[in-house]
């Protein structure tokens, strides 16, 4: 069986929310835009979260990356409060994502 | 390297516009096209110096929402020389047909659920770029996607498409990759999608800056004697 390639996308929210809240909001938005089948094929998973920085690293199938970006961008509310979710960076490994986030000077994650 | 441009942000006051520009810089934009309110238009040079300090280039934009042909032509005649970008929000077929062909118009916005039939006949007349504002998507996702899908499928190969934020609040701003993902999801390749937030608006701005300069005489004719 062919292995499905994955990508890790780091999202932050404005104002800051917990990683699990960001993940749930992105997941709900993805489902709203692309349906249950789309959500299943994207294979979304909260790979890592940073509570203090309000950053969620979400793993998804390579093919679904543009959809994940759009799903994140489509979030306008988290927990009934006005919010924006923005993609910070993307990579094939969590290690590289952390490195890129550090380069963006958003906290010292490693 | 690509220079990303947000082709539509709404400036209501100096403080609000500076807040937007700071956020745009943070998101990785090189330039922004601002639709200033009448108050902000008067103090636009002050905003420009603030923008230089922040590190974002800014340009003026006029968004016209004409009721008909005459209305549109009057607005174009009056304002073409004062704004770097003119966009027409097409609420009716008459305005859309004129705006689609007039070379003084830089981009068209076809609102979600237009009150006119947008088919291949209308599409065949369009020569100007079509703009998809992200705030329209945030307001009504289903209607926007329905209209945007039609635009991309009918016009995608024929005319250039631009994605802008249309934001008046920092929370409505999105990064260039996120704006590009909108057309990528609708069927564009990654390169072409990124062009919609970089090369396409950049070429419009370059062309219009030449037209607004004192050296411009007519299409294809530039005065070069002044600089020697």
C-alpha cells in the first residue's frame, strides 16, 4: 500500500486560544467547507500544541494542504468570540516546523 | 522573490489604517491598496509617510458601485487621474458590461448571488481582471463559492483573477498563502494562485503608475526629454 505523505501546518490565533480550541475550530471549518468525506481524507490531527503561545501544529495529508489553509482562514469565531486563525508555517516534519516558528521569533519552543 | 500585495483594504481613519498596515507587514505583504474614506483621502500623504516607516507601500483605490452606464462613466471621468486603482462593484448587468470593457477600470467585483445572469455571453466581453474579496467569502461562504466557482470555471483561463482581503479590521486580514488558497481550492495551480496575490496586482499597479506619471503621453508613448 502506498504511504500517504503528510505535512505539518502551524496555526496561531488572534486573540490567543488554546491549541485544542484552534484545532476544533479549524476542523469544524474544514467540515463545513469540504464535508465529512473531505475531512476524513484530510486525516487531520493535532500533532502538537503550545498553550502559552497559542499555537497548534496540525498534521494533514499533503493533498489537503490548500484546503487546510482555507479552512483555517475561514474561521471567524472561536467559542463565540471574534477571532482569526492564521497559518504561520508548514513543513514535512514537526522538528522543521518548530525551527521555522523559532525563526519567526514567536517564543522559544525548542 | 514574490512581492505580495493586498489589493483591497478599507481605510476609515489614520489610526485604523496604520493598525491594518502593521498587521499586513507582519503577515508578509509588500504593498497594500487602500480604499480611503473621504477624511483619510485628505490626509493620505501622512498615511503614506507612516506606511514608509512601517515598510509597506500603499496606493489609493476607488471602489465604484454604479447604478448604470452613465453613472459609471461619470465616476471614471472624474476620478481616473486621482487614484492608482479603480474597481467596479457590479450590482447590475448594464454596469458590468461597461466596466468589463472599459480600459480605465482595473478590476471588477462580481458580488455573491449577482442580480444578473453571469454566463459565457457576459464572460466573453470581460477584458479586465476579476477580483475576489476574501471578506465576501467570510460573510456568506456558500453564495461566494457558488459565484467564484462560476467565475473561475468560465473566466479562469481568459482573464486574470486577483484575491484581496477587503478588510477594514485586522481580524479580517489573512496571509498571502491563505488568500491564494481560495483560488487554489477552486482549481488553480499553486503558482497561478500565488500570482493572484502578487504578479497580477503588481502588473496593474506598475502600468497605472506609468499612466499617472507626468511622462505619460498616450498608450505606448512616454516623454523622456525631461530627465535628459
